[in-house]
């Protein structure tokens, strides 16, 4: 079902404010009924799904995914990036130069990748069925 222009405005304002009453007022609903209309709009599945889809799209743009992080760490480890640093050229003048990423940063990226793939675990997972044997070696001295 398609949203009406007013419902779309409500959803857009709700995404920004997180407040259903304010979103209803800004979308053009009456201030008297804004609270109930806002709550009702949030219970309508097609409005709720529209809001959820828009929120997921916003999160995908802002928040790095696991694959994105792993790809970045890999490119750092392989030395495919440079970093900027200041270099003095005389008389107090500095210029910005691009230099290769340092060995410490490359090692840190490799370490983080290794942790992700559990390459350096000290825990040994041992499983098996071992029966309990009780040995009475105290004896009776009476």
C-alpha cells in the first residue's frame, strides 16, 4: 500500500525526531490529535515498514559493515594506503606529504584480522568421555 503524502511526511519527520507527536504536528495533523494519530501511524504496518526501511538505509550509509572493516584492515596490512604527515622544507615552512603506512599500523591490522579469524587462540577445546574412577587407597588400619 502506498503512503499518502501526509503519512510520508510523518514518517520522514519521525525518522529525524524520533517523536511521533512532533512528527504528526510537522506533517500537518492537528495539534489536538497529534499524539493519538502519531501512535496510530506507528502501528500501521505499511508506515512502520517504510520507516524501518529508511532507517536501515541510513544505518547502512553511516555504519561500516563487517566486510567493509575486514577489507579496510586487509588493505592497511598490505600497504595499499598512505597517510599524510607534515615535512619541514626550511625556514619554518611545512608541506603535507603522503607516506606509506608504518610497520606498527600494518602489524596492528594483521593482528586484528588474526583475532577475527581466531588464529592465535590459547584455549584448547578438549572434549571426550572420561569415566570417574574412585580408588580407595586409604585402607582400614584397625
